[in-house]
C-alpha cells in the first residue's frame, strides 16, 4: 500500500508570551493512500495541530513530515502554497466559502489557481463534482443562500475538484446538526470510496468517529491509541 | 477526478480578469464604506480637474490676450533691438518696411504684418505726469489685420488716419481722471535725443485686460509717432499674425530660417518676447501641480485605511485562500485591485461631475470682476474667464488616481500577504 502521508517523531511547541507550550510530543503516524482516518481527542489534545502540519499550513518544531512522498521541510512559502494547491484539499469547520462568489465559482476557484485556462474543461469538472455532492441545481446560488449542510457540501466539492492526494477536514461537522453531520460524513465516505482520496478529519463527536475506518486518539500531544474500526484496515 | 498538477506548471494566482472580478465583488460587500472612500477620491479629482481646467483656460486666454493686443504671433526687430528692448532703443529701427513685409508675407503660414513704433514717453494732464509707453500703430488698416484693438475700445472710437488724438489705456484714464475729449501732453525724446512735446486729444479708451496696455500705454497713429520722434520712416518692429490654420512653431521656424543669414533683422516669437511671463506660468503650473498632487494623495490615503480594514475583516478568508494554494503575490494583487478599483470608481464619478461643471462654465464663463474687480490676478485676462476642457487632463487625472490608489493599497496588501495561513485561519 502506498503511503499518503507520514509524520516521524514530530514535535510542535508554541510560544505563549515567554512560556513554551508543547502541542505535540513525538508523533509518529503513517497514513495509507485511500484511508478514511479520524483524529479524535479532547480540546487541546493536538488534533488541529496535526491537521495543520499535514496541510503544510504550519511547520514542525522537530521531526519530519512527508506528503505524497515529498518532505515539506525547508520549503519556501511559495513552494508550500503550490504544494497545497496541487496535493491538498481542505474542509473547514466554518465552511469558509467566499461569500461574493457563487457555488460554481467557489468550486472553480482552486482550478483557477492551478491555471486551468480552458473554461469548458473547468465547467465540466465543476458540474461533475457538484452533481456528485448533490448541488447541481444550486450552482448559481451564493453561499449565504444555502443551508449549513449545503455549504459544507460545496466545501467538499471545492476540496475534491482538483483531485488532491489528501483531504484534511478540521471538525467538518461541528457547526451542523446531527442529521446533517451524518449526511456530510456519508458524502465524504462515498467520495473516499469512489475516488480513493485519502481523508483525514478531526472530531470529538463519537457519532462522527464511527464513520472512520481508522481512529487515532490523541491526548496531551501524544497518540493515545491507533485502532482499526468499522472493519477498516489498520494502517499502522 | 483529474490527476494533480505538478507545482512547476501552476500560477498559484488568479488571472487578471478573475482578480478584478473578485476585487469588484469584494468592494460591494461593504458598499457604504466603498462609496464613502470613493466619494473622497471623487471630490479630490473634481477639484483637481476644475482647478486644472481653470488654469488652462486662464493661460489660454492670457496667451490670446498677449497675441491679440501686445505681441502678435511674432515680431521682426532690427538687429540689436531685442537685447536692449527694455530701453526701447529708437536707433535700432527697421527701415525698409515694404521689402520686409513682402518677404514675411511670402513665408507660409504668415497671414498679416503691421509696423509699430514703441517708445517711452511722459504723459501729463497738466497736474500729474506719468511715465508710460507710446505705441504708434498703422491705423490705415494693417494694425487691425494683426491686432484686435478696435474690439477693446470701451469709450469713444478707434483711431482714424492722421488723427491728432490718442487711445488711452483704461487704467491710465482712471489714474489721470480724464475722459473723452480731454487733452494730454505727450513728452518724448526724438530719435536724435531731443525732447518733443505735443498735445493730443483722447478719442477713445481701451480696456484689454492686459495691464501693460491698460495701465501703462497709449496708442496713436504711426505718422503722429514718427512726427513726435522725428522719424521720417521705419518702425521699431514689424508685428506678424499667423494664419489660424498655420502651425505656430513651424511657421516661426520658417520665418527664422528666412532671416537666418540676415545681419539686420531678427525674428522673435511671442513666447520669446514674454519669457518672464512664461517662466511665471511654468512656476504657477508647478506650484499648483504640487498643491493638487498633495490634495489627491491625502484623499487616496483614505484608501489605505479602507483596504486595511477590509483585509482585517477577511483574515480568515485570506487564510482559507492561502490554504487552497493562493500565493502571497495573489493576495497582494487582490487587494491592490480593490484599492485601484476604488480609486478609479471615485475618480470616474469625480470626472463625470467635473466634466459637467467645466463644460457649463466653459460656455457660460466665470465673471471674476465681481470677485477681483481691477485687481491684478497675475494673468492678462479681463472680466470673464472660461475654463479650458482638456481631455488629457481629465483622462490623465483619472488614471493617475487609479495608480495612486493602487500605490496606497501597497502597504495593506503587503501586510495581508505576509500573514501565516495557520494564524490567519485561527483569526476570529
């Protein structure tokens, strides 16, 4: 099995004034290609920090991170931006859609950043992914005209439209009711199954965790447990 | 799903049109703030265009005034006259006027020529005596081919041939307290250096708006000037008017070329004659330009604040865009576009209103006599001034404001682009 991402002895500390606060204390984690992995743990356990490091949004204090076989250490901000552009998709807790763009334009945005100049090709890709997330008929709406669940579907479509190696979702259902949260998780699961895209998502909601095929629990910056669940394959 | 592209092939920024479109929509997020900022810019541009148009109008009217009443488009002088022109040296007079006229009128672009004698004189009403300029003009017809004096007669009438009378500048008439039918004594030195005096009747009063004429000059028939100065013939200058269709500088060059080899005659354009005034005009242009530029800069600085606020409000969104792979340069371009668009919109509004106001006053004119009376405003213009519409000024100030607005957005744009994505995403 190919490795989508690997964290090796990753430490991360933050400075809070003059005090050094350790957020991660030696994380070792291998994520197989096509995994549907949940990172769970209480607030302050380091979930978001792991996702930020996997997303090349932050750099470790020590240790190495490899994504798609490439280490992110020492890359310039521009190279990191290009790396995120080509390899990573993001789904945020608060959806983070661009309110002045339509659903179609929001989903199209990553393709424009990739320099896909062929409008027809962009439209085909956007129409296809919007159809898959069930928003084909809402393409011309603005985000504020959609429900929370619909907005998160747009975010899923935006994350997947460029065919990333890895999709990172930081508490993707935290702002949704339980019914809608289940729908979003089911959608992400189906995308994982259909496209083989690796998903890593953080949560502290047991109902969301049950969708994962691998569950990594963090506590105080360390991996507390790493287990195969729901018949999923244990990668570690 | 398509395969991921390699980093080497991607721009990492939006294209120009997509950047402008997103910038435009972002401006509409907080319309009231955008319009307040744009209105400040609009007022600044309106002021700049109005002031520039007024300056252009005053300058053009001043130039026309000089040409119509004082200098013509060019003058021929006897060699040695121009460098000593402050002394009005009668010994450097043109002699063979007919031949000179024939020569200059054969030069393409020259429409008319007329001889004049300018001399220093003392005018007296028996009580007061004032030093002033006497101007002998050819009233048989040729002076009116070059100059527009008859249109400036505010009292009485224009001179008639061989008339023993004079046209007096309106300011001088007021100073002397004289009116039509009164007599003034003209005292002048003849060409040979002897003093000659003669009494002449005031047949008309001229008001040109040109202080040199109105405050300091009187006009009399050329023959009368020759009689006073004891000159049998000749003139101190041959003034020329160019055809309305002629290119001024090209015609002047042709004229100067015609007399390039001459040892007796030199040709001077009206700008050469009025070099002090032209220097003053340039100085005023620079002064006003600096003042207006400061004004626009102050207005445009408001854009810096607006973009700073917009960037602060959208910190999380900037983080999200960075997460998706938008490079720092793309963030900068987006905010520069928003600043430039705000400037261009404001400047466009200011220009539309400005053009309407300028167009109205360009036709109706602005009566400055009510504001300034007889006060010298530094330009030879009279009563009503007409702003000059200049497309280059309108378009130039519009585009310049856009550029300045983009420059004003540099700091907030750079600040936004320097954010760390993880910090930006954490922003609440």
